[in-house]
C-alpha cells in the first residue's frame, strides 16, 4: 500500500501551486529515487476539450507547469500531451487548438518543455489484462520512461467519478475511443477496460488538481466547485479512492475502483490507506453534487436530452456518438434511442452544455 498526499492550496497563483505541489511530491512519492538526468517524462494531462482553464474541465496550467518544473529540476526532459475527445480525431490541428485553449502553449513557452504532436499510435499487449489484452495507444507514451497522470477532480455522468485512472483513457487515440465505448458498452466492461489501460500505462505518479473541481454533470457540463485541494500518489487507484471519499462518494460505488479491488490493485479497507499532509477528518468540504443521473442503479435507463435553446447545431455530438444514434434533420437533433449505449460522449463534448441526462425516454428530442 502506498501513501496519498493531500494538501490545501487556495488558488492557482503559480508560486503557491509550485511550493505546495513540489513539497507534496517530495513527502508522498518514491519517484525521486527512480529519476535520472535525461529521463523522458510524459505528462498525460486531462486536456479533454479545447476549454479555457476557468471552465474546470481540464487540468489547470499552473498545476501542469508545477509538474513540468518538478521534473525539469531533476534533469528530466518533459513532454505534455493528451489525445482529446475531439470528434475531428487525433490530429495536429486538434492538438494545436486544445493546447492553445487550455494554456499548455503558454507553459511550453515559459518552461521550454515539449508539447506532443506525434499523432501516430501503436498496438501494445499486456497479458495480465482482463478485458483487452491488445490496446491501441498513442505512440508518445511508449517512448517515455515515466508517465504522469495529471487529472482533474470531477464527477462523471457515466462513471460517477473521474480522476487519475479515467484520465488515462486519453491515451487511446482520437476517434478510436468511440469504438472502445461501443465495444465495451456495459459499464462493467468499460470499467474493466479502464483498469486494463491503467495497468498497461502504469503511471509512475498520479496527481489530481482539485483546487477547482467539477460537480454535478461532469466531466464537462457540471458546475465549478472550489475545493482548494491538491492530491498526489504513486498509486492511481488509492489516489482516486481518497479523492472520491473526500468529495462524498463511496469508492465501492465507483465501478472502476470496485474492479481494481477485485483485482487486488486497491485495498477494500480504504481507511487504512496512509495519508500524508492533511488529516481527512479536518477537511471541511461538503459533498460534491452527483450527476443528474449516475450509474449507481444500473437498472435505470437514462438517455440524453437536448436543449434546443442552447443547441447551435454544431454537430459535435453527432460526430462523437459511437453507435451513430444521433443525426440532424430539419435543423433539429434527432435521436434513435434504441441505439444509445449511454456513454454520454455527446454530453461530454457538447460545447454549449445543451445536453442533459434524464431518466426517461423520448424518440425525438426536439
Ligand atoms: S447538442 Fe451540443 S454538440 Fe450537439 S449539435 Fe447541439 S450544440 Fe452541438
Ligand atoms: S446519444 Fe450520446 S449517450 Fe447515447 S450513444 Fe450517442 S453519444 Fe452515447
């Protein structure tokens, strides 16, 4: 069992974030013993969409920059990257748009770190995996000596919670994520896939930016929630379990963490995980609002609903829907509900927060 470090950080002032995060890594993680000059570090930051940092969808640039400078101070070469969930695919143009909006270009200019523009992918194999032994991943991670999962503290409509483990779904290149959603349309199968991916990536360090998290209809249509927390661990499952507990979610209610427990990757005795830094009992944080629908009761059939007042008919949801359940006709979004696999990619990628998840079914949304 490894430690989870938890610290208060009251805002995104860079000097403060750097001071808190570097101290937290030094006091929580064993990674320092493994680093060597010239080691290649890849920071898989949560850069799911081209949103600005104030939206709390992506990992904040102050946090990513503090991770970059930590490893640069050890003589490592650092690359930031992600394969965003953009319906246009994993392309240099998509990456350029995302890096610019999320503040990563600014970090690269300030620190001289690299931004990943390699859009190739490779098939990798892990015989210990349960659901997927062969996984197609972005090539950039296979060239790294150390991979860091830099996640955001958020609730998630499909998986209830997203942290360091779910963040690693971003190593699946572009639109292939849609196919994985389609092939693993049952929650348990998708959760098993997320654990398989995490086991292959094997992040050397995981960090959650919880200074401002997202509650409600995360991972992108929820509300910002100021939590003033940074969390660090060498174990992504333990990190997510403690983060979930802090925001009021029982780790056993998160299918991904339950799967990790079943594989003995995470203890069932969450209270026995050693905590460094803040005493959890002294964190006075109200529980995060849950998504309008979460998969706690998987008997509920919850379908997306589209708000015509907010919809700009941009078509992102149509291009992002794995089973092609959505289409535009007569200037309206139409919906084949019998095809929907409840992955909520449409809600995640809608730039106008025009999609909600409801507990009843309609054949035509508007
Ligand atoms: S619902 Fe959202 S993603 Fe879909 S077309 Fe309308 S604005 Fe675009
Ligand atoms: S309509 Fe939305 S929730 Fe349903 S399958 Fe398509 S993207 Fe997933």
